[in-house]
């Protein structure tokens, strides 16, 4: 009888691990080359955006490690999960004055690609005085869970 319960517990544990790995739309990501992080929950919209807690939980946000990597915080204002590997997201800057459409692709369990679409409005600071457009493609790796 004890073996049966142990076996069921192991199966339940493995099932929980597998369902977590299969959930690509609740994840914290980091692009080391651009020093940019992206935290999303396109399932339950449970992400607290630092400095914007008064708005409650949201679908996610993107921000740089410094102003030179990405200017400001970009909040996920809308999204559409296109498939189990692709999601279309709209990001708005922290002032609400600009929006950027992007396609997020889950390349594997640990790597994602974000391609900015349409007119480029995301910028970064160069030499503490000049704003320039960011690269249109980000290569993210999974970091800690949101």
C-alpha cells in the first residue's frame, strides 16, 4: 500500500514539473547582450511592475539594467497568444506616450526571441546625452520565475 502512494506521489510531482516546463508564457527572461529583462505572465496577468504597483498586477514589463540598455520601463498593455510558441505583445512606455508592437517566440524551453515590429520607438541612451533606437531583435534566456 505504501508503494502505491509513493508511486502516485512521484507521478504527480513529474506531472507538475512537466506542466511548468510546458508553460512558456509565464516567465522571467534576460538578454545579456543588451542588458534587458522581460518578465511576463500572459496566462494570469500576475506581474507587479516595479514602481507601478498602484496599477495592480499586469501581463508583464520590459526594462534595461541601466538607461544605456533601454530607456524607461515598457509595460505589456495587450497581447495575443498566437500559438504555443508565439505571442504578439504591445508594449507602452512608462509615460504612456509611445507604443511598440513585438512578436515573442519561444525557441526552446530556455531561449526566446523578441522581434520589434513596425515603426521603432524604443530607445536607449548613449553617452548620457543622446537617445538612439534599440536593436529590433532581442535574444532572451530564461532566468528566475516571475
